[in-house]
């Protein structure tokens, strides 16, 4: 308790002395945490601020700018907070003011580009996003590169009146095909992994409830390799279906549901690459059942996020600084993050992205429903379990095929471990305890 109070005091003092870099003062701290899973990005179950927090930050940063007009990070915080409360045009004004004080800064261009894009001034936004990328191409998981590609993709779908359809693409002509034609330079698996991480970054830091972001995420997942089954149907179907739930026009809703249905039909365990037998049709859940399960998953995520909002409301009403209180409560680095440096290998970014994505594509039966937070009746819990059992079951007829595939994967992983020197870490959870095994490997070269 004393340690936490001391940490709180230090954070409050430091906050008034140093304003961290990034799109706003949370960006770097959030990026240091474990990146959400694809399922968490779709449902929205990840660390995020409430709208009340951003309204507080608008007022707070305006006041501080009058006291410290040379503290440039205050302008970034204010512009991003204005953007988050639906006033990107005012965010643009703030960033242009900052640009007049000290021109040519990465954060200024990054925020300007995003605010212009959110105000639907795509061409202008693209100019500043490209300027930001020129200064710092690797920032924020490389998401700005994919923000550029996505804006270019939207512009390619926009008519002379500035209108574009939803969905933007079709099953055979979508964001994946656009990237493959114009921007892919390596293997499809590594390029898709980078693109998913980039789009995921936009969802985490900008708007996870954007139908466009959900659509392009679904496009990428639909073409990702899921072990013995091409495509990640369990995730792509959810991405398209959530886009349908968030769309307002009937034709967009119908089109997104059609895409979700197509992905749902691929979504039975044991399907092979050559095609699907009618025998497996009984192992596909209905679109209505999938929609019900997804709504429950989203509801559980919302309840989880509401706990963060309640804390922020208490801090604001109690006169505490919610910036510092949030940092103390949520930014303490978990053990799993501290020891996850096994990613520090050769080709670090590629391995990290592919490893991150593959965990969610191959371990499809490990989606954490976390429905206990909803206090559902037992009958509903049993129904959800039965749906998951069908959705993620492995058919007996295909066990042998899967075992062969897993042997191949095990050999590939073994070969990967011998590619270079480094540190490996194994984390095991046993009865609430965490067992961490550290080791080293050495490559003997002739």
C-alpha cells in the first residue's frame, strides 16, 4: 500500500514536469503493454479511456497551455482529446498553432493527418501522414504506413462527389488484394501479419468501432493462413458481423452479413485446402447463433471497459488527476511483459508480428469468452459452451491430418530456435502461480 502511494505521489509530481512523447501522453505507455489479441480488438476488450476522461483532458490541457504555452506536448494532448470527443476540426486548429511555434515535428504531422482524415479531408490528411512517415516510419507498430495505404484505398473507392460505398470491397476484390497488388514485398504471411498489426494499432488507438477498420481487418484475416485451414474464419466472420452491427444503412448491413456468412461457412475444424465436403455442414454454427455469441462477447467487453470508466469518473469527481491515477492503476508492467524479451531475435519485427498473429489464428479454441462478468444464467452458459464446442471442434476424421500438420509445425519451430543465438522464455501458469523458465541457445557455425 505504501509503495503504491509513493508511486502515485511520484507520478503526480513527474506529470507536471515531463509530458511524454507520442500522439498524446498515453500513447507510449499503452504501447509498452501487451498488444491486444485480434479477438479483443474486435470486441473492444482492451485498455482505453472513457469519453468523460477526454472531456476532462480538453479542459485541463486548455488551462495548462495558457500557463505553459511552450510545452508542445500539451498541444498534442489537446488535439487528440478534441479528436476523441468528435471535434477533429478543432484538433486541426490546435496542431496548426503548434506547427507555427515549432514546425516540422513528427507528432504534429501525425496528429494533423489523423484529424484531417477524421474530418473526411482525406487528401489533406494523406499529405501529413506521409510527412510523419518520412520522419519516423517505424512509429506506433508501423500503423501509420497502413493508415496511408488505407486512406489511399478509400480514395480509390470515392466518387467525384466524395462518396464511397460500404463495404468498400468484395470477397474477391478488397483491401487484401489492394495491398497485394501495390504494397506487398515479402511473403504473404509476413505481409498480412504486418498489415493486421497496423490495422489493429488504428483500432486500439483510434476507433475499434469503425466499420471500415473492421471490414479491412476481416479482409486480411480472410486471407491469412490458419494452419490446415486457409483463412481465419472464426475471426474474420466476427469482424464483418460487427461491421454489420455498427452500420446504419440497410444495404451495408446486408452486404457485411453476407461476407460474415461466407466466412462462417469456412469455419469448421478439419476443413482441408482442396475443398469442403457436405459432411462438414453440420459442424457450422448458424449466422444467428454467431451473432448472438458475438453480441455476448461485445457485452462482456463493454462491462469490462465500464469498470475503467467508473474509476475515471470517481477520480474526476473526487478532484484527483485521472492521468496519474490511471497510470498508477493500469500502467504497472505485468510479469509476462517484462519477460517477453524472447522476441529479441534476428528479424525481430517480422517474427514478433507473425508470432503474435499466429497465436490467434491457430489457437482458435482459446478465445476467452469471460462471460462470468455478465452473470449469465447457467442455461445461457451451457448454450454458449455448446456453440463454442461446435465452432471450435476437431472432427475425428481429421485428427490424423491435423497431427501431421502439427508435426510439420513443430519441426519448423525447432528449426527457428536454431536460426540464431538469443534468450528463450517459457511461461507456465499452474494453479494461479506463474513459472518462468529462462534459457539460452547457441548456434554453432562451421
